C-alpha cells in the first residue's frame, strides 16, 4: 500500500474519531478547554464538526490537499489548549505523562498532514 494512502487513512480515522468524540463526550473537551476560549460549548461543536469534515474531505481527491492544510491549521489552533491540558494535569498530578506525550505528537500529525499537501 502506498505511504500517502496509509497516512490518509490514519489521519482520516484519527480525526473522524476525535470529531465524533466531541459530540459523544463533550464534558471531557469542556474540562480541558482553556478559560479564555469564548463560548466553549459552541467551540466544542465547531471543532468536532471541522474534524469530521476534514477527515471526510481527505478522501475527495479535489479536496485532499486543502483538507490536509486544514488539519495543519486546526492542529496549530488547538495546540494552546493541549498545553493548557498538560498544565492542568501537572497541577492535579494526574495524567501528566499522556498529556505531555500528546504535545510532540501534534508535530508528528502536522508532518503527516503535510505529506498530503502535494
């Protein structure tokens, strides 16, 4: 199987599951939303919908590279929330390692999405 297709399937599955999670378990996302985010409930729904749309758009050939750029933009946009989640975990002393490991994975996901931009 071609590398690009593997990356496409992986990112699509990841973002589809993440997007669905925003609707199935909004409390989780609302708990890790930084206090400076306006209208967190609406933002949660919007982010979930965007993740689902981008995941599906990866498989529409004329939209693939735009979806990949959208994923990159989304990952950059939500990175401060991931840092906030890590800081919150540090204060509570819970889930520190998983939230720390998640941060460099953002860079990996950006790189993988970038592979789909050409």
